[in-house]
C-alpha cells in the first residue's frame, strides 16, 4: 500500500517557515507513522468477562475487614470510568453483596424495596432490579452490639427476601437467630428451590414444655425451609450456646425403635418427620445440635453426595450422637472435622469414642479435637493370600501430640500407605538459634520425637502453620 493511498481522505498540510519573505518556500508535512486503524469496540459480553475477573478477586478472603471494605469501595468506583461500563459493572457488583454493618443492611433493604415498588407491570421481566441481580448475600461479619440491632436485622431480612428471586447463597452470622416470620419470608419467596448454600443458620435450644412439643409437633419452620431447597449443596447449622439438662434424657432415644413404632402404629404413633430431599448436599456443618426433630430428620435423610462433614457434638457422653451420625453418613466422606463443644471442659483423659476410620472408609482429611478418638482400623477376616484393604487417609490434624495417639498412628501406618502429613494445630516450631535443651523439653521435645519416628515411614510432622522445623 502506497503512502498516497493512506492519506487520500485528508488534504495535505504545507509548512511555510518564512511566510513574510518575498518568495516564501513551502514543503509538505509527511507523517512519520501511518494513521492507526480505528479499534473495533468490544462487545458487552467480553467486557463482562474481563470485569468479572476484577470484581471476583480470589485473594480477597485473606484480607482483613477494613481492607476488604476499602477494596469494595474501589470496586464501586468502576462505575465512574465511562458510561458504557455502568450497564456491565452494576449487575456484577450486585451479584455478590457483602454487608458489614447493620446500617448498611438497612440502606440496602430500603433501596431494593423502593426499587421494587417502582417497578411497573409494563416491563417484560417480572422481577425488579437490582433485586434480581443479587445471587449471594453475606452477613457473616455483621457485628451486633445490642438486641435492638437483632430486631432490625430480622425485620430488614423479612422485607428483603421477597425481592431476591435469584438468591443462591445466604450466609448469616452466628449471633442472629431468625424469627418464624423471617423463615416464612425466605421459604415463600420465588426461586427458593434454587438455593445452593445456607451457612450460619442458628436454631434455638428447646426448653421446658417445648422439649416434648418439639418431638410431638409436626411443624418445624427450619425443616419446612429445608424441604423447599432440593438443590442445596452447603448447609451449616449451629445451636445457641446453652445446655438443657432435659435434652440429655432424650440422648438414649433409639432411632430404630421409633422406626418400628412408626411401622406398627402409623404416622401418628411416631414423632419422626418424613426425610428431606437433599440429593446434592456436599458440605454439612452441625455445631452443638441436640437430638431434636431437625437432627433426626437429617439422620434419616439420604445424603448420597455428602463429602465434607464438620461436627461439634452437643454431648460427649458414651451415647454421643456423633457415632450414630458417622455410622449413617460417614461411608462417602472424604473430609471430617470434629470439634469440642465450647460448653464442655476439655479433658484429655476421657474415654474416647470408637474408631472413626471404620465409619469412614473413604476419608482423606481428618481434623480432631480433645478427646482424641481411636484410629484403629477394623479387623477383617481375610482368606489365605488376601491382603487387607488400605485406607486412603492422607492428612491428620490434632491439637497437640500425645503418646497414646502416636502409638495408634504407628500401629495403623501399615494400613495407611497414603498418609503423608500429621499436623499439630496448636503448636509452633521454635525458631532457629534456640538451644538444644529447649528443643528437647516439653511439647517441643514431643514434637521432635514424633518427627523422628514418623520420618522413618515417610510421614511429615508440621506445626499449626503447615511448616517444617527450620
């Protein structure tokens, strides 16, 4: 392509260095570079993909609350870059709403509720904006100072749920106990069947006559909500930090006897409710949940997709419900974490529960707390020439090293060929330069003894920060 072809559209530019001379000279101005071609505008779909990577920052979870709030304000400044970005950025910002204060929740609810009231029936889409953009609502870091704020949160959520038709994830702080009206608003909203994640859900501890009524009555708002969520994948339920001695009388309740009573006498003869339909539930967290219609319903519900379980037992007695829960839903687990209830004293010398690896034959990650359970694998009757089946356990996390647990790990190592890491969660390796006597004393000495014995089998011992000794 010639130079003349490039500049046929615009007239030539002449330079006259001495315009007042008798015979002023003129010469043409030639560009050094060819004129750039006009850039084609990117479609909105491409901008949406690019900006979604900017807004959905995977490193955001590692920052503190002040840094995340500042980062959130910077994301909202993207609306002022240019006018075409408004239609692209605004749905992305509203898709994941993270609220930190009660006042922010009140302003957010008022804005969405007012926008829904202004939405007319002439539009083709029946749901208003920005309510239909919200997919994740996170209140897990809201700090509640007094009871008036709890009432404000409950009232705002009651107004907010009906205008969120495409809500898929709802995370609450453990300080909030939703009322029946808020649960009814969440259960009756459009699109409740698309809910995938429900975390921080708090249930009360029944007391007095409500202990018996909770088993006799067939209506339970939490169970009614879970019945409307067949696509639920993550469920986290916690109980109030209280102990009811009357519930201890129900610990010996035999689930099998209730099933037999229900088969003989019909539905009215047994307090058991029908099981739920949760075929896609992968993560389940039960924190200090006593035996109740909710626990029994979850116990009787088939959970074929359950892979991760976090349990904080309500009681540490010999008839703890942990064994029943693992015997029912532990066969397909790959991750199990057991915590000690906060209302129970931590004692290392208590009688540990039965073997966990027997209940969980597919377990890969195991996190334990005091009292440490038994890791012994079941004794199988093998025929001549048949070798026992190895267990796929890879990582074990314990609070502190103990002599009894070390013996159990050493005995079980022949059946644990894939075990690579043992982590002491509450211990840190001493820095380099400490004297040798300090390294061999107390917990540090126990850690180094564990490390020497486990290293012979190819197993690493790391501290709470997943580090090896320096």
